[in-house]
C-alpha cells in the first residue's frame, strides 16, 4: 500500500484511523487553501520589502541593524521546532500515547516561545539603534514583514496551548486530531516563510 | 491468507511506514541544516566572491530548502491528489506573477523617477 | 497611548460635531444647510429604518425566529438569502446616492447644490458599497444558494464558517451605514489612494471607516472563497465529474479561486494604510521613503481580479439562462469552461492597466496593454457560444431572458470601449475622465447587475416556492436597460469632451444637455428599483396562485430543479447519482426523475451556531472602536474575538440528526404533490397553472 494516493498535504493519518482519516480530507484541504491565501499575503509583504529596501531616507540600514548570529539562532530554533512537531505528528499517527504526544507538543511550544523571545530582543536592540518603524519606508516594510511572521508564530503558540487543553479535556477525538494536523501544516508553513525571511531580509541585507 | 496473518502483515507494513516517515523528518532536518549553514557561513566569512554570485547562491539555497521542507515535512510529492497538486502549482504561478510583476513595475518606476528604490 | 490615555477619552474622537446636522447648526450658511439637510435625511433613514425594524420584530414577536431560524442558521440556503437581502438594502442606498450625484452634475454648471466634500463622500460610498456591499454579497448569496444544490451536496464544506463570512460582511455593511449617522465617510474614492487618504491630508474618520469596512468585507470574502472552492472540489455528488458541472458552478469555482488569491493584496494595502494612519509608518506617505505608487500597485493587484470575481458568476447565470430559456443544450460547454478559466488566470496579469499613467516604462505599459486586450478573446468566445445557444432554440422572452439579451447587446459595447482603453496611448487621453466611468459602468451594470437580478428572478421560485410577478418584472427590466443607456451613453461623449470624473461642478456650458440626459437615466433607474420592490410586494400578495412546490417551474436542466421548492434543509432526500451534463434533464428524459426510493438514511446536519452573529458583533465593535479611537472598546473586542475562537475550538457536540423517518415523510409529501400536479407546456409557464412540473420537450421542439 505504499503507493496509495495521499489525500491531503501534511502527514496523512492513514486507514488505521478510520473515520478520522476520512474526515481529514476536506478539513485539511480547506486549511491548505487558506495557507495558500496566506502565502500570497506574505508574498505581497515581501514585495513591499524588496521594493523599499533602499528607502532608508538617511536612517539606519540593514548593516547597522541586523544581527546575523541572532538570525541564525532563530533559524535553528524554528527548524528544531519543525522537527519536534514532526515527532508529535508521528506520535499522533502511530498512537504512541498521549504523554509522548503532549511532550513533543510542549517541546515545540517552548522552542516557539524562545524563538519569539529572540525576535523581540532583536526588535528592541533595533529600536535602541534608532531603527523604529516610523523612521523610514525601509523600516516600515521590515516591521511589516518580520513581525507579521512573528504574530503568526505567536498565534500558533496559543493554538498549541489550546490543543493541549483539548487533548486533556476530550482525549484524541476527531476534532482534536484534525486540530493537531492543521497546526502541523501551519507550523511547517511558517518555517518555510522563515526561510524566505532569513534569505531575503537578513542574508541579502548583510551581503 | 488467514485473518491473523493479514493483521500481522499490516502491523509490519505500518511499522515500516513509521520508520520511513521518521527517516523522512531526520533527512529533512539534516538537509535543511546544511542548506541553512552554507549561506549563513558564506555571508559571515564573505570569501572573495562578488555580491551578485552570493545573492544567487542565497536564492538557490533558499529555493532548494523550501522544496526540502515541502517534501520532507509537508510530505508533498507526486502521489498527491490531483487538486492538491493543481493548487500548489497554481499558487506558485500566481505568487510569481504578483511578486515579479510588482518588483518589475516598481523598479522601472524607481529608475525613471529617481526614487531611492534601486540597488 | 498610555493606560491613562485609554480612559481619558472614553468616547475617543466621538463628539457632538460627529452628528450630521452639527455643522449646519453652528454655521448656518445656505450651502451648509442644504448639505446638512441631505446628510441628516440620510442619517434619519438609517436610524428610523433600524428603529422601525426593531419595532416590527418586537411587535410580531419575531426576535426568536430571527435568531434561531436565520441568524444562527448554518444552512447555505438561508445564508444565501440573507446575503441577497444585504445586497438589496445596500443597492437601494447606493442607487439613491448615484441619482443625487447625477442631479448635482445636472445642476453643476458653475456650482450646483452639493459641497465638494459631500459630493466626494457620495462617490466614495457609492463605489465602495456597489463593489463590496452590493455586488459581492449579491453574487456570494446566489452562489451560496445555488451551487451546493447544483452539485448535489447537502451543504457547503464548512457551514459555520459560511455563517461567519456572512457575519463579517454584514458588520462591514453596518459600518458603512453607521458612517451616515456618526462622522463622515472617506472622500478618497472607492480605491482610497494615498497620500490623500493619509492622516496628513485626511485626518478625520472617513478613511478609517473605509479601511475597516473593507477589511471586514474582504476577510469574509476570503473565507467564502475557501469554502466554495473546497465544496466544489470535495462535495460533488457521485458521478458529478468536473466536466459535468453546470456552467454556473464552474464560474463559482473560478470566482472563489479569484477570491482566495486576490483578497490578500487588498488586505496588505489597507493594513499598511492603517499602519501609516495609526502608528506613523511610512509606506505611502510623501516623506521618509514612503511611496504612494506601492498602494496603486497593491490595490489593483486585488482590484483587477476583483472585476472578474464580480463578472464571472454573472456569466455563469447567463449560461444557465440562455440554455434554459432557449430549451436547448448549452452550445460549446467545453469552450465556455476553457474561456472561464482563461479569464480567471489572465485577470491576474493585467492589473497595471488601471495605472498606465503612473510613470513606468512604455514597454511595461505595452505588455500589460496587450495582456488586457487578450481577455477580449475568451470573452468573445462566450458571447458567440451564448448566441449559438439561442440559435434555432425556442427562445422564451421571460424577464431573466430580457435581462440576458440586454446584457449581450450592451456588454459587447462596453467591451469595445474596454479594448480602446487597453491601449495605453488612448488611455493617456481619456484616463480620469467620465469616459472611463461610462466604460466600467457599462461592464458592471449590464454584466454583473443584470446577471444578478436575472438570477434573482430565475431562482426566486426555487427559494421561496412561488414565482415573481412577470409584468412588473418586465417593466423593471426595461427601465433598467433604457435607464442604463440614458445614464451612461452620454458619459462616453462627455468623457471625450474632457469632463474629468469626480468633478462636483464645471464651467463648460456644452456639458449641460448631456448631463441632463444622464440625470433622466438615473431617474429611470430609480424607477426600475422601485418597480423591483413593488414587484416583490405584489408577488408576495399573489403568492398562493403562483406556487411551484413541485420545484421545476422553468423546465430546468440542472440538479437544483430536481427537488421541491423550497428544498428541504438537507437539500436531497437521497444524494443523486449523476450520469452526465444537464443531470436533471437527463433524468427527466430517462424517466428517472421524481423517484420514491426504497430506503432512506439518517442525515447528519450541523447544529445552529451563534458564531456568525457573535463574530459579526465583535467585528463591528472592533472596527467601530478603531475608527473612533475608542481604545478600551478595541482591546475588549480583540480579547473577545480571541476568546470566542478558543471557546469554539472546545465545542464538540456540533451536529444533529434528521431521522430517516422524517426524510421519508417530507420526501413523500413532495412526491405526492408532484403526482397531483399537471405538467404544463412552456407557453403556460407564466400562468397560475404552473405548479412547477414541466412537460418535457426535446431540444428545439415546440412543446
């Protein structure tokens, strides 16, 4: 059965989950469509950033403001959290039990929060150097793009907490399973957006 | 084939699938690490290559890493349902049209109006 | 903004001067009094309309019905009807505004009676309402009602999300209505170009009303698009392959895909404008590296696909109408599908033609100009297909068909002027003149609006179980068509004579006669609207003689006609098996329509959910707080929104069961009624004898 058609993006629960697997198809497809819409949103914000990167209006530019080391750490944190969420998905699919599933999810949450902490620290040090959004078109565009991703991560963290709550309250019923699978898509999607951010914003800015 | 043999078969198959999927995540992380580390290292130590070639390297590595994430974390391949694949390709097409079009238009405008938006 | 600042001004910027008559009382000049009276009149219509509604609901004890049968209902049919109701209310307001503008221009030689500011509010609200709160709800409502029935589904994929989308749209519409009473709406046009709409030049609440109304509306539309696309992809009845779908469903699919991908640029543009206005960012300002051309680019990245979001469903409606009222299979189904998809994709490649004159290089203009002209090809294919569908058919001149024929003639003309405008060199001559206004009204009124009104006539009997009055419908249709011609053809000439759009007054006497013709046209269109409302009244009065419970008043071809009128809440007692295109016609010809199946099954339906109205209320208060800088309201609403979503995540018991026994009873009641009805020939379809059972005739044969 290894050649079976995948029903939706992300890890498929497979026939062992019966009706939950069948219910997943529409829900996951719908959420994936939403993510594509969100991708266009990010695409337009990226386009704004790329076309305003030189509009520093005499204010500080990328070299004065960006911190390569911090960006690298943030990248590793998000990548690690993608992996831990992958492990959570496997724990869900292969029924490793609630404690292991929740363990991986909490680990993901911690990584996500540490990522947010680093990001906030980045922003505050930028502020300290005079890099506030109202300073220039470039900084406005920066503070549209990177915090937008950060807000998505924050929303993902809140969602994670709620899902852990749902597992504790209802166990792994259909709605909870679909919630975890959707959040998995969301989380991996945000990691992909981050690839674009560190490449287009940080690396390109510091060349 | 008896019922029991059938389930035993299924269990092994499932275990194999699990191992394969676990390896998929491990491969994904490994490749992603490599694809992240190289451009960061290049930017950090800036060996004597031109800015343009550095940008091209960054761009190519980013694209490849996105594909890695799609393949190994989101499990998207060619075994996908038709509408899923359509959707992804269509989104990629539109994203390209919109972003490339915007950059093209705004860059042309910047050149002609001497705005500080050109490299 | 500090903590103390939140409580220092508990009402934010709201004050006595926000009332529409305040300025008139403070500075009673002649101009101020005229404008004040008009604004106060409009505000009182809103206030008394709302009060009247409350009184009626209380007097007839309808609150409970409103809440449990409508507001919280996840049924796509009811949601569709509510969307259309919103559309009609907003249409009425925006038409009156249009007539007021035409009146001002008719008297506009050297002055007129409206202040420039008031005039600017009128064209801004007119455009914003017509696009976002008339056209979008109308087409969303029609698709909502018809599409799931056409594909043989029980409901859309995400019924509660559907109700939330409706709530968001309603909240946006309500915000625009409130702007009549409190404060002023934007004066920056329906596309609100900065830097004029920036805080420096428009410090008031107007652009904020515009921003948040659009944000609410476009969020709703994005969710609707996702919902429709998933429904069409995943919920089709067995055998309903993509190439067997009715054309209206095809256009619904393309429209929803456009909604999914075209709304984000608008969200980005309005969000960035909001950041500029509220937090002093510099996206579109004149200073510190801002660039207002970004806005034009982003806005039209949304705006052009939006044009096709609006027109495609109307194309779908016309396809159904030409086929049904010619009694023929749709000509060139495959080419129509291809043309629809081609238009959908091309629509993303032409946005620059809205700002040819911005200053980019001539080569870019040429590329986008050519791409714009290319759209004429698939559209032309469609026109020929529709004409060939009528060719050698038995064309019945019903009201929807009159609209359709009016559409074909007028739309081709509008298309011609579009091809002219797609040429950048011509565009440089006529841009920003009323020539352009004539062009896009020529596409939007016959294209979109006639299509939607025709759809309303066509599917009304399905939704409410009785036909609309034909005579008043015909009067209204003719008033629309001739009113349109009188109102907009003169604008082509005026545009070529150099009249800029959005001018409140002019000094050129030769404009006056044509302006008067246009004003008469606007009055005729108002008559059309009045006849439409009168027709509804008359039809409700005469509903008993025009009942079509059997469900097929027009000898329909697709699945939505294969059940009772109105259909049961689960749509189909048994999900139909589809064997080809025009599924219902096939089953009528094969004698398999109106079956009594041996077994029935329990049907699972979503329970009512308060999510829709709750999100609507929260969305409204959030937006209202933002407009007026009432920060405590903003914070509370935001927290309430987050809490609502979290609580909804914990909701479980969300479905209910309709038992097989109930399904059987309802189905048999309908089948008995069908058996008792007499099948009527097409010549009698507008007579009371039409109970909704059609005598079927083969293609092109006199029945």
